[in-house]
C-alpha cells in the first residue's frame, strides 16, 4: 500500500512548518530549563504545544485530526508510549491521545518523532480552535449523506494558526458530521456542523452554535439551516469574529461562545454574523469547487472489492459461533458497500481503564488495520477504535486477532462502554477519581449476555465540573464532587448526545463513592423490572419519568 | 493571598512541588533536597512552613522544581496527606498499583 487511505496527505510545506515549530519549541524548552523563561512565561508556550503539567508528570496531548490515523502513525504512537511513557496511551473523547508520564526534556524529541509521521500536538490546548472532530464512520457508513472528512480537513487548514483566532476568549471546539444520525455530539460543541447534499449535488451545511458541557451545559442552537459550500468558510469566519470581538474575557467561566449566545440570543447572534458577512470580502473566503476537489484528491480512496459470497460467509460464521455473533451485533455498523462492514474495537474491557491501550495493543491494532482495513484507523469520541472497511468474510479473522490482545469485548453502546475522564488519578483539576468507578461498574456488568439484555445504555463519568467525560450527555451521568476532601458522585439521568440531544437531570444529593455503584445497579434493576417490550433505558425513563429511578437510586436497604 | 492554615491535632504541614525536568511529584526534606518519597518530608508547624515556603519558592528554579505549595499531613511515619488528592500525588495513581511511588528507588 503506497499512500494510506483516510486522511489528507501532507506536502513539503506542511512538513517544513512542523520542523520550524519544533525547533522553536526546543528553544523554549531550553530557555525554561536554564531559567531564562519562568514557569509563568513558559506555561502558555508549552500548552500551545499540547504539554500540560498534571499531578504526577507532564502530559502530552497529540492531535489526531478528525480522529483518523494510518497504521504507520498508530505504530509511532505505540513506540512513543513504550519509549517515553509507561507503555500505554489514553484515547480521549476529542479523538486525541494523551501520554501521562512525559518528561519535559524529552518533549522536543517526541515531537520530532511525531513529525516523522506527519503528526503534532498543536491546537490541542489553549484558547484557539481545537482539533476538529468528525464522524468516526466517515466515508464508510451506509447512512452517510456527505463524507465530512474533506470539509474537516478544510476546516483544519483554515483554523491552524489562524492569526486572528490564536487568542480567542476561550477554547473553541468544532465537530462535523455528514450523517442524519448525529455521531459527533454536534449540539454540544461551540460549533456543530451537519452536512447534507444540496439541490445541485454540492453539500449544504446546517450550523449550530453555542453548545457545550462544562459548568454550564447548553444545547447548541441552530444558527443557519443551509449554508452553501462556497460560503462555509466565510460563515465560520464571521461566527468566530463576532465571538472574538464580543465574547467575555473578564471571567473564564463566562468566556465560551455559549455564554455569549445565551446573553444576546441566537437571533441577535445571527444578525451580528450577517452584518459581519455583509462587510467581508466574500471572494477571499469563497470555497470554490476546484479548491474542494483539490483537497478531496489528497485523500486516497479504498478499493472496496469483496467476493460475492462475503455476506453469506459472515452469516454462516455467525450461526456457527454465538460469541462471535454477539460481538458482531454490538460492535459493527452497516457499511455503504454490501461486501464490507465497519468494526468498532472496544477499549473498555470489563474492569479496565476506559480509553487506555498498551503499546502492545496499539502495535497489534496497527497490524490488524494493515491486514483488514487498508491500514486505516479511527479514534471515536467515545474512546474506542474503528476499523472502517473490513471485508465481511474476513471479519471473524479480525475478531480472532483482536481476542489475542484482549480487544474483543462485545459492548459497544452497552453499559460496559463507559466514557470516563482521567479524573483525580491524574488530573490536577479533579475532585474525584473517575477511573475506579468506571472499573467497578465495568466489573459489575461484565457479563456480556447481561449487557446485551440491558441494551443501549451509556454511562459517562467526569471527575469535575469541566465535564471532559461528558457526564451531562450520559444516559446515566456521574459527576465527581469533593465534600470535605472525600469523593462523592452526583447522578444524572436522561442525557444524550445523539439526535434529540438533552442534558441529564440531577437525581438528588451526591452519593459517597462506595455507595455509587450499588445505586446505579438499582437504577438498572428498576429499568429492567419496569420496561415494556422493546424499550431501551431512555424509552422507559421517558415513559415513567424520573421519580421511580430517583427512588431506586436513593433506596437504602 | 495566603489562606489561613487550620491544622487539626496530630497534623503538620509539608512542602510539595513538581520536578521541572519530568514533572514528578516531590516533597521537601529537612536536608534541603526535594525527594520523590513523602517519607523523608520535613514536618512543619504553620509559621515555620510559611517562611520555608517563600524561601523554597524563590529557590525553585535553582532547585529544579515548579509550583511549590504546602499541604497538611497526619504526622505519622511515613506522613500521610489529609486529602485524597495529595494522597494520590504521594503514592501514584490508584489505578496502577505497579507504579506505586513507594516501590521506586
Ligand atoms: C487531564 C488533563 C485535562 C485537563 C486539565 C482538562 C481541562 C478541561 C477544562 C478546564 C475544561 C472546561 C473548559 C470550559 O468549560 O471552558 C475541559 C472541558 C472538556 N475537556 Fe478536558 N481536560 C483534561 C483532559 C481531558 C480528556 C482526557 C478529555 C477526553 C476524555 C477531555 C475532553 C474535554 C471535553 C470534551 C470537554 C467539555 C466540552 C466543552 O468544552 O464544552 N479533556 N477540560
Ligand atoms: S472533567 Fe475534570 S477531572 Fe476530568 S479530566 Fe476534565 S478537568 Fe480533569
């Protein structure tokens, strides 16, 4: 395979830029070490290069643009985990990877290694436009209307080091999907974009603004229903300009675009954007069909060829092997090509750490991607990994390969597929540990038959109000709070990030850590006892209201 | 700026920071060095801590540490931090017993 499929191909200009940037950062690190730069001076510089200082060490966040990697890049991430970290990496809800045990003096060398495979850590922190996220099934799903990666790449190029937007009032997150089934949590982003084909075949974009989680969770509001492709960049530029000029800079908790949209109202925001557009040089920002085609041509397309009986082979294998069948049920999605299928690899082993992968697992995933999916890997916003184009008749071989490295858990979208932030085990901002609760819940519901019986149920855990674990968007959400130095968890129910986005409702007073898992088990029992045929947890919750669940959670035996 | 320190009976203060080179959590010892192990941390009374804290902060660059602050511990051997956060800093992430700071040289 000469050029990897799935992501944009860098050219020499991109590579020279990365090298210059690393040299600059290396100089900054040197000056920090010799004392020329104080910590206060150095901190914003290291953050611009993805380097945080956490509880036990530096943490490096590496960007995975729109979540897509090739096997060479993934292998490199595994090597970095082995050489510079403690043999593992953590995949995040923003489709990035974090290394938890990084040495400051190693960072320039790590960035050089990343640059060898066209990767970097730019825009993973700071008050800039962050890494753009996209649908993890992009270019593969049968239900997709527009492949969002081409426009995600256009947005990446537009936003990278955008001189006007390097010092926004606060961080800025954009997600884009081209499917009617929102798989990017579009309404929980500063800007969420849903693409669909327009009348003339060129895509049009529905744009939401002002969504977000954190201490003030807000569902994004529709700013425009149908922005034409040629005006996409101008429109985004205008939205950002209004925010940059009018967003609050006096109070970090009120600085996100969501607060501005709430303060002035979405109509006033729209008027401000339209006024900005009216005085902009639209020609300068016009996204021409030629420009789009040029970007599209930098994406290699997989040659999807499968034997005529691929589907029949898979069907037979599923009948022969109930364990495999269960995995196929939960961990695959329909591909646009009838001979292929999308496989999601769960990084949520029962009792394990959500989103963590060892360097050995990372290396094996790269090999399996080469063997079964054109060397292409996607990281999902739910901390799992997708192999997008697997031939149906080879799916079982892939599953066997995954089993060998403990990556064949059959729980995608089920109660074991828990999203959790690093929490107090690593994070300097945390109130409580997220991972141990996730591990206990994972172990409690380890039985995959039970998980299948429970059905679609998403648990999201954040260790503090910053909501990196998206607890507001969990069907069941857990928020860590600190009561006099002890860990407590506040429970929410009814949140969802998919279509019909909703913010979870707080059930009642926060529970002590050691009572939380039992309370959730009682919630689940309440649902199992009272659901009607075919209902999911959310269906039953909607039908019955919160009261029975509140009673179940707080019942003390 | 400095918040008033209220120590319960049996508690003392220790000074802590992160090492500049690798970010690791370190504790200030009576011999003036910074150590990975809380076992060697100097146990301080509130007024003692205040003076040492400002001196340690001034010397941070020379000593290769960042973000010096004080935190309360139970004055036992080895001293045990009062808050969950500082316990985790002292002993390492609870989810990786193999990384326990105690087992490091
Ligand atoms: C461990 C170091 C981390 C630090 C210091 C950190 C810090 C923060 C802060 C301060 C916020 C709130 C921002 C605001 O509301 O203005 C936030 C939000 C967020 N972070 Fe993190 N975070 C960390 C790790 C992570 C991880 C591991 C993930 C993915 C699992 C993540 C994903 C997010 C997301 C999705 C949000 C909320 C969405 C939104 O911005 O509204 N962060 N983070
Ligand atoms: S939610 Fe809080 S505890 Fe969790 S990673 Fe984000 S900042 Fe840290």
